[in-house]
């Protein structure tokens, strides 16, 4: 049973499949839906095991928790909301997930710091706030993406995707309801 004043997400695959986790609702917080997550993780099936992941604008933590459930070795969860980060930390404890690390920070401040490279990055900011472009710019400028990294970007259907580095190749894209979602492969070469 979900406590009053909380919402719920369900992990849809992997070792914690079917687990329901409560999270604190907030303005603009909309966890990636089950159908979209199922499609995304089908796209990532060959790459998720042992991956180092980054869940920017983590919100409820749905994408990063799903990644850990499906065999990712590590996930950094980044969000500015204290309640959201506390919820994710609690879920990691409940699930005995040792590979998750929470960071209460703006995504842009977090990306401005040095980090070991990530294999998979999830970018799912609040819609309509023009956060995708600056986040992608910082990812491209730093040495934080592993060779052939995968970058997932989720936006509102009516949002225009900003110009991305030339070596970010669109691998898959789809839309569902009011959401557009895309998966890019970062090809070897200079981020420009």
C-alpha cells in the first residue's frame, strides 16, 4: 500500500521486476512511463549489463533504478530535490542496491565536475525548461563519456531538440503520447 501523499512507480524488468516503490510527488515530476521504459531497455539490452550509468534530472529515479535492476554496475542519480534524492536513497537501501550513488545538485553543476566516464546517460529533464542543450554541451565538452557511450534524451513532443555534437548519431527514436524519446550513440572522434 502506498502511503498517503506519495505516488508509485513499478520496476518492470530485471532482478527487482514487479517491485513497487513510492515517491514524493512534485511539480513537473513525471516518471518515464512503463511502456517507454520497456522500449528503452529493449534498445539497451545488449549494453546495460555492467554499465556505468548517469540518471540526470533523476526525479523518481525510475530510469536509474530500472538500469540497476537489469544489471548495470553503477548509477549516479542527480537531482536538486531533497525529497526525491531521499526517496531514491531509501529505495537503494530497500533493494540492497550497492551500485547506486545519489547527488543532490543541479545537473549542470554536477557535469561541470570531473567524473569517471559513463557508458549510458539518461537525460529526462522537466519539460519546457531548455535544459537538454546545456546538459548535452557539458557532456560533450568533458571527458565523461566512454567510447561508444549511449545517451538517452526524453522531451515533450512539441519541444525542438537542440543542436547536438556531430559525432552523436541517432540510433533509435520514438514518441508516445506527449513524449518524444531518442537514443544516441557517441561515435569515436571529437565532440563538436
